């Protein structure tokens, strides 16, 4: 038995050495030529730890080892995966934004998949009864309104309540260079698209965010976490995602523009949903005559079945050639786009979409985490003054964030 164990460990280390030599795609190297290596790709650091355990993965289509699904890869290496928990868009990433995702069996592996998006946000005691260890391996894009960090908190709560350890396979944050936007400070602005007192962009990886959740009292008791760090990485490094993190972030341009353009989801502006160019274009029928660029949102199964202004021609901005290097230089979200389109919109009373019935909280407020930005835009407050109003909250958050960083 000892000889068998030694042979298995040797094989696992060999697999790790193979994975660690995978060449990253262009832009994935440090200044000294070392490749950025995700936590998942460093198999030698965690495969022996999984041996003999009943493992559940929190995963989706972005969970890969090399170019293969982490679930498929770990199964092939003899890991006992008893179930998979899937976030928004499902395990294989083929559900539209906001769509309810039910429990099912994975057609490829036969493993039970438990949805954590909808009524069952947190793994239950019964769902964890046959699990020894949970592994969280999901690509995030660094925004409060990108729901993977909500799933992370719910999984950590479940692990803490049921005395389960959580292994986090960390991945770079493609928007890790920017900490910007209003900080949510009031409970009334909490929603399914924002439950944390962070700025709109928090500048942390999933592993760092997990430490933040533990340290800042988001959980009734801390979760026992183990993190496999990204090798050769810092927050300023550009990182081109090898797999789209969700159906409507299907290009690197969209990933980089997402923090700025997702604000428009709380307005009358279509942000490219219903096209194959989501989060790289903006428009609305009411802007006809003001912009020459046009497009027509349609229903696209698996991406957006009911986009805003479906089957109507929208006029607005084509940002597919937007110089995203300017975002990195400024370390800011692009607020000018919001100001420009509000000023151009003829029916300003209906630019910001209603939110909760009977409350003075718009859909925009819920996304931004405060009602102040909406009021400032309506009042015509200059961008410089708006940004100045963010600074006290941003500075306070940055001081808190610094305690939990794993990377420079």
C-alpha cells in the first residue's frame, strides 16, 4: 500500500510539472518572462491534499486545468468528485444572465450538479453530508455586481456552518488594477447583484476576497480556507482570459469594459445584450439622429433571450475599438460614457429604470450601491466633483483591502 501511495504521488507531481509548463496566451507573461500560472494549473500543490477525500467543486466553464475542464481533469486523475455546485449561468456556462438554473446531472460525467443561483444560494447541510472538502475554482472579473463573489460568500458560510474546509484555486483578476466607484454603505442597497460594502470594482482576486470576507465579519464564524496562489502575478499585470467567464463576456474587450458598461443595465440604454458584441456597444432607439452607429438587439438563446429594446434598432456608441489601455493608465472606470448618454437622451425622466416597487431605489441604484451617483448625474455635477465625492470611501476601503492582499 505504501508503494502504491508513493507511486500515485509521483504521478501527480509529474502531472503538475507538465501543467506548469503550459505556455500562457499572449500577454500572460511577467516582465522577466515567467508565465502566470493559475492555482488550478499548479496541481502538484493540491492533488495529494485531495487524495482519499470526497470532493465537491464549485465550478463553471472558466474552471480549467490547461485547456480542459477542472472537473474532467481531476476525474481523470482519480479525484473522487461527488458533486458540482454551479453559479449563475450554470456549470457549463450555457444559461443566460439572471436565468434560473435547476439541479441536473452533467451529461458528460454523470456527476450531480447543484445550482447555487436561484432559490438555493447556499449549499445545505444535506447537500454537504457526503462531502469532505469543497474546491472553489471560478474566474472572477473584479466587480461588485458580478455575482461570483456572492456565491463565494454563500459557499464560505455553508462550509463554516458545517465544518467543511474550502480549497480555493486562485485566478488573476483581469480588472485587478482598478479600485474605483462609489462604496456601498447602506443595507437598503443590497440585492442579488451586490451584497458587499466595496466599491464597484474591488481590485481583488477570489482568494483575496475570501480573506476579506473572513476578516471583515461577513460570516457568523470564519471559514477554514486554503488558497493555492497564482504564481508570478501582481495586480497591475494584464491578463487575457483563456475562457469567457460568462456568456455575455465573450471577448477581452468586453471583460475590460464591463466595469464601466454594466452600469447601463440600470438605465434605458442597451449595452449590447441581444447581439454577439455585448459590453462593447451602447445604444437605444431614442438616440436616433444623434449617433450614426446602429444595431438591433434580438433574442439569443444562452446569451440574452429578452434584451432591452429587443427587435428595435438602437443608435449609439461602438466601443469595439475603444483603447482599453487608457483604462489601465487612468486606473478608473469610464464615467464619461454615462454622463454623455444621459445628456444625449431626450426623455431624461425615464433614463434611469425603476427598481423595487414602492421604494425610491432605482435599478441603477441597486447596481451602483448608492443613490448618490444617479442624483449627481441628474443634477449635472461635473465628473471631477463626482469622483471627489468617492474619495473618502475609496481611501477607507483601500486601507481595509490592503490587509488581505496576496499579491503586490
